[in-house]
C-alpha cells in the first residue's frame, strides 16, 4: 500500500485492504503521516504553542503571518501596503526554510480588519505572486494580534 496516493487510484481489493487495516489498526505507523516542524530566524518567531509551518505528505501549512519585523519583533511602520509587504516577506522566508517558495503556493487565506483595505493589500499581493494565481479566501475579522491590519497564511507544495 502506497500512502500518499489517492484512495480512488487503488484497486477495489487494495482499497478494502486499506479500509480493513485502518479500522483494525487506526494508529498504525503504516497509516500515519510524519509531520515536520519548520522554524527559521528569518521570520518572526512563534510566540505561542505553534510552529511557523508544518510539512506533511508534500504539503506545507504556514501559521498566519503578520507584519512583524523578524529582527525587532515590532510591527512595521506604515499602512496596509507596508504591512502586506512584510507579511509576504515573512511567508517567503518560512516557505524557503521548508524547501519551497511563493510559486508553489496553492491556497492562501487573507484576514483583514477592514475590507476597505482590500485594494491596497491586493496590489501588493498581486505584485508578490506575479502571474501565479493560488486559490484565495479573504475574510474580514474583528481584530488581529498586535493591532495589525492584515494577516495571511498559505498552503504550498514542497
């Protein structure tokens, strides 16, 4: 059984064998996927019980990044454009540490305190991704850590 292939690509016999093993031994090492934790000094250090990113089964899942300068851990000066630029730099650093980059991002989630900031954020976002167009959700929130205006997390491939 090859873990990482789609269950739909398995023969019916293999599928039922997998299902039987999963039901009989749900915590079997054969069925578990290793998770690697990512940390880099080139992005803000995680300030709670979480990682900057995790890698599992060829995918990278980043924690949300806000506009903290990794050297000072202070919020960068300026508005949503400057904050988005710092967020994208932080995400690029985390992805690099995980062996990836912005061209391998498949999904982003953008959190904005004010949807009125969407155009300014989108201008920087579009410049950073260039012709690459990952799927994206943008959500208005009541507040973000340290009073920032924008937070972004991504999912990427290795």
